[in-house]
C-alpha cells in the first residue's frame, strides 16, 4: 500500500488528508491521475510532490510502503 498525503486546498477538496492506494508499484504521474479521476483534484498539476519526504521533479517511481505528499502552492498576505 502507498500512503498519499494531501495538504491545504487539496485536502479540503478531497475531504481527507490521507488516502491509501493499494498498489505494489506505480509512479507519481499515475497517482496524480488516480487523484484526478477518483477525487476530481485538478490542482495536483501545480502541487509539489515529495516521496518519503524528498521532493521529486517529473515522474518518479513509487513502491508499496512509500508515502507520497502533494503540496499545493501557498499564498499569504
């Protein structure tokens, strides 16, 4: 299983901060597609992605036991 963490507006839209994905091996792009299809989270395109607390760029491999975080851009004022 892969643990997916959502922050800020993404968590609000999904109605949860944590999702479990029953996959042994996948990619960050496939997780992004899963979130769009299942939770209608279009904001994942702009989110930074971290796998096991390490930021990733582009498509990265993910395996069972990993934690993937989607962190949307934040603005303040």
